[in-house]
C-alpha cells in the first residue's frame, strides 16, 4: 500500500508542477503556492520510498542472520 501512495504522490507532484507552468490562472495565484504543493507531495513520496527501502534492507538482514 505504501508503494502505491508513494507513486501516486510523485505523479500528483509532477502534474501539479506541470499545471503551474502550463495553465494560465483565472486570478492571481502566487506560483510559490503551487510549487510548495508539488514539493510537499514529492517529500511525502520520498519518505514513503525511504521507509520501503529500509524495510527491504531489514528483511535481507533478517534472512542473512537465519
């Protein structure tokens, strides 16, 4: 489940960043707000990815100890 959330967050971050660059706003929207959303989603995906990576390392260590 964490992998799906990480991939979804990363894809959403890319889409938000592209939307910020390509779609003209209807009003005044500071670009830093859109960039912040994209960065937070990438951060979420990174944390989940690191957690998954650490779980893989722990499993390998446990298998080697047996």
